[in-house]
C-alpha cells in the first residue's frame, strides 16, 4: 500500500478515473496520511473529500464522512452534489424519511438529477414499497428512456409484483436498445415461459433460440430451449408436424447441454 501522500493522490486519481470504489483502502489511506496532508492537494482536494466521504459511507465510518462533509459544505454551501452526499448520510443512518425529503428538495432544484432519482427508487425498494418504487422509476424513464440499467431495474420490480406482461415489455425495450445482448433475449424468454400458455411458451422458445444463436454456451438458454420445446411438443393441441419439430429442438438442446457439461468436467 502506498504511504507517501503523492503516491496516494495518484492512486486515488486512478481509481476515480476507472470508477473504482476500493472503500476500505481509501479509509485506510485517510487515516494513515490523507487527513494530515489533504491541504497539499490543491483544487483536487475537493474531489478527494467526496471520494473519501463515499468510501466512509461504504464502511459505516460516519466520523470520517462528517469531516469530509463539513469541509465540502463550507466550500460549496449550496451545492446539489453536496446535498446528495448529505442525503446518502441519512441512508447510512437508516433515516430514510429524511433521505427522501432531501432527495425531493434536490429534485425541485434540478429535475434531471440522476443520482437523486435513482436513490429515491432504491430507498423505496429497500422499504418494500414496490409500487411506489415502480412509479418513481417509470417517471424517471419518461425523461431518460435510453437508461438500460433503469429498464432492467423496472423489469425486476414488475417481476416482484408478478406483473409479467409489463416485465416483458421492459425486456422488449432493452432488446431494441441492444439486440445483440444474449442475456436480454434469455431474460425475456424466461419471463414469457413463466407467464405460460401456448403462445408465450412458443415465444419463449424463440427467444431462447436467439440467445443461443448469439452465445452458443449460454447454458440457461439451452435449458430454457429444452423445457420450452418439450412443453410445446407435449401439448395436446400441438400438430404432428409441430410436435416433431419441437422434439427435434429439445433433443438438440439436450445434446448441447451434455457436450458442454462434458467439456467442463
């Protein structure tokens, strides 16, 4: 571990550029040399204060976070960025109502603040308030429709509510954004399979197949194809031709699963 403050500065700068938290190490750096030398960092000092504050939250070191927050509040008393840090402090202390109030104040000043909007959703989800979290996230996606991470989160929230039709819609949006992501096709197929019914099972088989086409080693998709094709083939309403085709798909999937399994033994 670096001990000279200049080495520590370079390490912290590298972690910021790579978007890496390394919270425990940062807290150790703070206690070993940063606290006594941070005044030597020039204007970079404020970014380091923020970085250390976030690390302190991760490690539940409110004492260190308070030092950083006090310095940032003194320098930037009306900063929305600092307000976000204050709201996160309430989260760490499990004062969720105060955190939500703070995020609401932030959003009144800046309706496009991504962090505040996402943190509100995270708090509501952690409190088990899934319908409220869904509302926050749908409102967010009306403004930022291309946020794939938010669509994935909304999909999972709908699944928790067993609203599979809306969950499938979320995955369809994601497939439009990134049609070459095999995991999106696989997830959509799993949702359709869970919905059940002849039409959904056939759709599931189709999406499992596409996921395998994009990634032949996707074991979940192979299992999904085997189950979906077997289900279609065993349906009483299945025509002889369709039954033969789906038995062939199921047999092929089973063979691929066996071959991949042997290759990893």
